[in-house]
């Protein structure tokens, strides 16, 4: 399973890799529930993660330093933010790095000045998912593409899938498999509007 | 008499022949164990160098002195500077050792010389228990207790150089305490008796005779503690913040070589993966230097 598109060098090193999209996952920009900010534009979000905006009062919040929480290099979620929000720009080195979705979420839940990003499916009450360009991340806004920060979940095989791997991919794409993904707040491929 | 002697000699010869075979078999097995562990170490070294050395040569000295770390799976697209990570590793290690050494040595002196037997019976197992706590537990304690405390008291992220020091110094205490205690105990009795006999107090004896005589062991314990600190991964990963910048205060986040390798290994491919192995080589060099120093220190025995 990969949450980042295959890179050019991965493709050149393993030319037979086949990627099958199985769901679309929104990436929620999360802050502490005590934070009075509830909306950011994509540009504001970009500037926060690149380090151009460092205080919450620059985006209408209280006067406090923004504590940026990143995922590690190589993470699909980090890759998604870098491509979609940062448009390929670089993350500021001023933030901290946590090694998992759960670690980012629990850090943000404990620090009222923190901002991070996790899979929409992993958002719970301990954190607040921000609206981006005034669009809240929901199943529908991710499915119809109005919530901009989203990426495919891919199943990757070396060569065309056969045997159990093929059976598993077929099941994942079947209504029963897609229903399981839906129950976990991942957007089923069949619900995704053509992009 | 004459008939018994060769009999006895013959029996003992037969016994020694079977014992000899047994003994040789055991010796051979032990030799094999020894060789296999040496082989394992060499295989690991060869593997790390095979994976990391080509990258190290390609990246050149820039790898060590440049400060921007933007790894990608393609060498040409990435920026490969680990200078802040090396500084972070050294800073975290030196700080933890600086806090841990006085405490550890003081505790060792107490255990070896001052503590009455009942106290020792409680303290020694407790110190040993510290060594047995998994590092992830230390890390979790740090994340839930130390990090929020630092954030509340001093602001910032909480995950910081200070948090790493506070967790690491506890983790290296058992190493420093147990080896220092042993080396103080190993000082010949005559030294202490002689010192007391010429009228020195117990404290003067400890300060001027026992600790200097045990100094090589104490230094070795500190260096081994240093090795433990620089090699610690999980706990540091959880409390350091893993930020690849040179920290401007002890409340700022930092990153260490081990934590960075563990953090990024999961998703690293291509050049990124090789770079992590190259980081492993750098770490390996540090640990070899420390181990060498520890050997030197413990060999430099004061002539009794």
C-alpha cells in the first residue's frame, strides 16, 4: 500500500510496478481544539509550513508562535502536503517531526499552538480539522474534489497482480471492499468525481 | 604396590582420555560461538559499508558539513547535509553524560563505600531494574510527562534538547553506576586500610585514595555510558522533536543520527536509503572512537 504516487526513480528502478488506486484520502490540516482559527486558505497553509508565517496573529489568531508538526521524509502524507499545498516548495526546518499519524495527532492535541496534517480518516475529537478555502473536509467534499488536499491510496504490485494479490485487489475494489474503506472514512473510488 | 600403581595410572589415563575428548569438543563449540559472533559483527560492518560507502564517496565531505537535508530517492534531486544531525547527536550525548556522570559516580561511591548492607540490598536491584526498562517506556514517559512540563514551563515545542537530556541521563545511570561501583570495590583493601591507618578520615580516603585508584574504571564507565547515549534511538526519537536544525537553545528541538535513521528508514528508497546507511557509517565511526577510548582508559591501570 502506498499513499504517495510512485516517483520517477522508483519507476525506473522497478519498471514493472503497477499501481491500482483503491480509495481517495483527504489530508486534514489539524490544530488544537482551543485554537480559534477554523479556516485557512491554501496560500496561508503553504506559508505556515514553509515558514513564511510563524505567528498565529498573521492569519487572524492570537499572538502565539505557530508550532509546526511535520511527518518524516518519505511519508506519503508529507509528500501529499508538499505537492498539493507547498506546490513543490520546501518545508521550513523550524518545525518538529513525528513518526506517525497518531504521534502527530497526540502532539497537536496537547499543544494549543500546534498545526499538523494527518489523514482525514484519522481525525478525532482531540483535534480540529481546519476548513481549507472555506471548504470543510468531509466525505462529500473530498469525493467531489472541492476539498483540495487529497491523494490516492494505491495498491502496488511488481508486474501484473496474480494469485492472492489479484484476489485481494479485486476484493478491495468490489462493493464489499469499498464499503470497508468507506466505513473508515476513505472515499470509495466509485464515488470520486472525474478529475 | 607395584601392581596398583600402573592400574591407577591406567585408570586415570583412560578418564583423562574421555575427559580430553569432552573438553576438546566443548572448547571447539565455544570457539565456534566466538567466531560466529565475530562473523556477525563483521557481516554487519561489511553490509553497512557496502550499502553506505558508495553514497558517502558520491556525496563527499559535503555530507558531513552541509546543513540542508532534503532527501529524495534520486541523488541529483536531493540535498544531503547531516551537519545539524551530527551536532544534535553530540549535543544530546554530551549533555546527558554531563548530568549523568556526577550523579552516577556519587551513587557508585555511596553504594561501594557508604551504604549499609540493607540499603544496598534495595538500591542495587533498583539500579539494575533501571537498565531493564525498555527504551520505548522511557520515551513514553518523556512524551507524556517531561515534554508537556517543558512546554508549560518554558514554551516552545517541549520536545527539545533538554527533554532528551533528562530522559537519556536516567538511561545511562545504570551503566555508570554498576561499572564505577565494581571498580571502586576492586581497589585493593590495603589502599583503604593504609589510608585509614595514617589517620585519613573515611571521606578523605574516598576522595584521595579510592576514587583516584578506581579512576580508569570510572572513566571507562562514563565512556560506555556515552556510547549508550549516542546509540539510543527510540526514547530520543520520541522526545527530541527530530528537527534538522542546529538548536539555538536547550528548549529547541533537535535530531540525532540514530533517531533520524529510525524515523526515515521505513519509507526510504534509492539514494535516500543509501544516505541513511552512510549516516550509519558516521555513527559507527563515533561508536568505534568511543569504544577505543573506553579500552584505552580501562587498560591504563594504576600500578598497584
